[in-house]
C-alpha cells in the first residue's frame, strides 16, 4: 500500500485550518490592529502540533510488542524514541521564548523545528522506517505550516505585546 488511509489525509489537512486562518489573519488584520492573543494562540498550536509529530514516532516504536527485550530496543527504535522526544522539547523551548522573550523569535524557532523534523523524517523515510505515503503528506503539511508561521511572524512587531 503506497497511500495513507483517506481519513489520515483528511485529518492531516484539517489540522492545517488553524495555521492557515490564524497565520493569514495575523498577517492581514495585524497590519491594522494589535492581535496579541491570536499570536499566542498560533504559537501554542504550533507547539502542540510539533509535539504531536514526535508522538507519531513514539507510536511507531511502541506498536511492536517486542520493543522491550532483554537486549533492548533496536537502533531504529532508539532513533524513533529520540525523534519522539526532541520535537516536544523544542516546542516547549519555542513557546517559552515566544511568551517570555520575543514572539517573533518563538515563531522562527518553530519554523526551524518543523523544517528539522521534516528533514530527519525524510532521512528515515529513505531508509524505509516510515510508511510509504507518510512523507508526501508531511511535505505538504510542513510547507503550509512554515508559510503560515512566516506570515504571522511578518506582522508588525509592535503588535506582539501581550
């Protein structure tokens, strides 16, 4: 099977709705009026989704009943577990920096996190560690997320104050 189930594709695309609407709204309306709460909501949603991407890899590692053996997990499973934790920690850092220091910096760090996660997943996909239809969907989702976060980050800087 070279394609993901239709429901997975549909839900993946539905997850873009907050990025597209909030990113576009922050960029367009943010030129005229401050939208500090929307910027925080988008940053938090991005952090949640970035953490979710890590959870996908934990799920792939844990789907096999033999993950816990006497000899320990395989190299691939260790890589999946590591990839499962890193996006969550990065998302937490993005959110902390965005809220405590600079919202725009938080957005840019999230962009780096989404891009880096995709590049690592691409390498794993080439080694056969991911389902065949996973990477094309992730490429589209990642591109839209990055564009949305970029649009939000380009809104006037003085509109980021909470």
